C-alpha cells in the first residue's frame, strides 16, 4: 500500500494505491511515484520484505527513509483506523520520522555473506555433535582422549572405523601422538549402521568446510579485500 501526499492550493491531497510485490508491480509503483513528482519516500521496515521494494525504488531519484515500525506505532496521536501508508506520509511531511541506518549495497552483500558463513559454522558444529553421538552409541570414547575428533588423527581413526577396522591397536596406531588411554577408548561395538551414519556426517562436514573456506572466505577475500586494496 502506497500513499502519495502533496499540497495543492493550500490543501493536502492524498492518493492511495495498492501494488503487488513482483518486480513488475514494484516498477509500476516506482513509475507512479515518479509521475506524481514524489521526492521523499518513507518505508516501514518489515522483516526482509522491505528490501526488494527498497532496491527497486533506489534506482530512481527518490530520497528513501527506512522507518522503525515500533517507533512510528508509538507516536502520540495515531488512530487505529488510520491507514499505515497515510500515517507514514503525514509523519514524513511533518519531519517526525527518524530514519534507520541502511548500509550501502556492498556492505549489505558483506553482511549476507558473513551471516551465511555463520550459519554454515553452526551447521558444521551440529554435524560434529551428531558424529560424536554416533561414536558414543558405538561405545567409542574418542572425544574423551583427543581434543578434536575431526582433526588429523581423529579423521584417520574414524575413516578406518568406517572402512571396517575394529582392532583398537590398529586404530590407535593411526593417531599422530596416541594418548595412553586411546586404545581402550577405541574398543567398542561399531555396526554397519554406525559406519553409515559416520560417513554421512563426515560428508556433510566436508561439504560445509568447502563452503566456509573455499566459497564464503574465498569470495570475501576476492571481492572485498581486493576492492579495499584497489
């Protein structure tokens, strides 16, 4: 919902129109506002839904102001039967809107990239915990004797378990510096089901490692560090 507010012969004129959210509809919104010689636009921030609208309108010569929904709802005098768009237009006209910070396009991309990487790191930790739970179910106490079960030594031993090795001495020999208690920690009952789950979790961990280091970090270095150096 958009409301156009302007003065005509000392009288406030308002016109409201409803638009869809497809790109075609948002372009129509932009064209309508431009045809009405609109210069300033106040937009309520609603989750991520305001972003596509903002991107389309920012391509034209409008001054955009992003509004904190909680702030405008708490302004004294608002009535429940007043349309949101009309209310925003009136607040904007009277200078009663405090705009929220909207980062530039490059900073928005960087934020999205870092948030995605953060989510991947969380997912990786979840898969490591599931892998550890599977080892516990097989009575393999690997996490009690080594600090990183998917480090170099841990991966070698888990890989051997997946391949069918069950001898504690053979498994312990794969460790770079095997602790004294490692042999007993590797004495368990590993079934084919355990091996399947271990392999599945390792595949997901490897895929996430690739996304975190090769994709996210690689793009960050190439796009942002190189741009900064330039």
